[in-house]
C-alpha cells in the first residue's frame, strides 16, 4: 500500500474513532496551520519537446500551509510543499528536476460560524512554481497559473482536526536547452493528501 493510501486510511480510521466526540466552529479572526503528506500526479499528456512526447513522473512529499479567516465563511491560505523531485522522460532521454509550488488561495467555508464536527471548504487562487535541479544546460522556466482546491477538516478537539484535501494547479514550463526553447512541459498536477489542521 502506498504512503498516500496509508495516510488516507489513517484519516478515515481516526475520524470514525474521534470525530463524534468533538465539534469546532470557524470564525472571523481565526488563524490555522496545516501539515500533511500528499501524492502529486501530473496530467496524462505532458506536452512535447525535441519532437518527443514528454512524461513526468508521479511523486509524493510533505505539505504545509497557514491561513486566516477574514469572515466566518471566507479565508485566505498560503500553502506549499517540500521540493517535489520528478523525473522527466523524452523518448530515450530522461532527467530529474525539483518542483517547488506555492499557492495563494481564497477559501469558502459553507459551515463557517457553526459548531460542526465536519468543516468542508473549497478554494481558488494562484499558483507559482519554481523549478530547480535540472542537469547542466537544461533550464525549466518558472510558472504562474490558476489553482483550485477542495478539502475537509474533521474535528478531534476544538483546536485540532484531521484534514483531507485535493488540489489542482495549472503548471506549464518552457524547456530550454543551451539557451534555446525546445518544447513545453505541461505538468498540471493533481495533488491528493491528508494531515492535521491546528486552529488558533
């Protein structure tokens, strides 16, 4: 069983054991911090370079974020992850690279302001992605694009909840080799994970 599946199973089991014992309410002025583990899956068609089809590998890593509620039902969140190491294959050639995403989101909490064991949310915003770790002579250009997410917090205590989420980011990068653009990598990852949210 993959690490992501273990995390998902732990969230489900932990929720069934303790969520019935606690409730929480999101409210204007609240801060929160999240941490967890996720798998990032680039889209199936990753573009072309040098006349070859591109394939970018699925990978996983630790995620984190902080947020603030400006209203019971509206909040802002800045989230990211550790550098995610991918492999990019072009025909018989391949190389590794690191992807560092940063998302600035505006979230909507339909049950904000209400005491509830379950607090779902949906968000939209912007993604910035920086690439590094390419081999000498190869350069992946930074990316800006739209991002969206859905998630749910399941109360353990008033200030601690289990978190599950999925997000998508529009991530496209020109591939340059020796200063010339040879193609474009369409990464566009869907990231699914789980972890813990702390409320302050």
